[in-house]
């Protein structure tokens, strides 16, 4: 992830290598680790590549072999990964785990609308274009921003299928396209996600992840409840990821 250090940051976006602009250059951190390294802006691309190569060198030394940086850091520590890439740790600031900023609704500088499961078709996109005063800003948070637009457009955006309320339960659910839309998925996901979203437990952030298979395409993070498609049924993982051991297996929707 590449974060310019502005008000809408990327702390809530999973990323193996995080680059964040600071006053004296760029701060580098790794998913899952608190230490940071500092470099100059012109060194950023090379630094990210060195850390990627360090991951490739170190991952085979761990059993089971990790697929993502957070898992490798969990085994070896961030300091070991930085050292393998030739960096000295510059600080022990806490990793940026901020939640996604408030983007849905009307704000002084823009109107924000979210996309159910991060996906939309040509019709809603045309609606956005009709309302855009100057430009359409995309975000990593399944939301789009319309700068310079008033709150009057929110009802029309809602009619077009956008999420316009920050407390909409669909914002707390992640689901991949699922069976029929993806050849790897073993179950249907989106209609089940809509049904379960209505439960609205007292939880912050995304509490439910429905993954059509173990690939975790919709989210690589840990969630309170994860349902994973397998052999036409669903495995239930609590406080984990699709690759973690399930509490129950072979469940029907």
C-alpha cells in the first residue's frame, strides 16, 4: 500500500508492505509487525522490491510456508525480515490499524456512496457520472466519492443500488462473487451474505466474511465469523481466516 499521509489513510487496508509518506521521507512497515524503517522517497520502489525478495527467501524456511507477510512476521518477527532486506529498524511505532474513515454520506467536501460487496454494473456507474460535478474518486473501502456534490443526490444514489447510510449492515460483510460467477467457488455467497447481514451483531468493522473457497479473495483479514465453501457445504471459522481450522464443517446455508 502507498499512503500519502493524508486524512483518508490506508491503515485499514491489508498490505504485505506499507509505504507511508512522512515529513522526512517514507516510513516502511510490514503487515503484522510494529517496527518501521525510514528511507528517502526516491528509494521507495527499490525498498519494496527488496522486502518482497526477502519474503521469497525467508518463506521456504518456515513450515508451514506462509503465503502472506503477516504470517511470516508472526513466525520470525518484523526485525528478521527487515534485516534480510538490508534495513535497520528505525522505530517501534505501533502498526497503523486504523479503521476505514467515514466515507458514506454527505460531508463538507464530498458525497460518498458505497458499493454492495465492492461491485457495480454499468447502470449505477452512469448514475455516478450524471451526478459528478468534477470527478469521481475511487477508494480501497468499497466506496466512491463525488467532490463538490450536495446531499440532495443521496436518495437518487440509493435508488440506483448504492449504499448511502453509514450504518447499513452490508458494510459489515465481505463476500466474494461466489459460485457461478467464479469457477473456484464451491457455494453461492452474495444472497447468503445479504440474509446474514441483517443479523447486525454488536460488532465494529467487518464481522462476517463469506468465502466461496479457501482463497480468501474478498478479505485476507481475521473476522469474528468466516464461512468457507467446501464440497458444496460451508465450514465455520471463528475469529480467523478461511485457511484456519473450522469449528464446524459441512453446514448448509
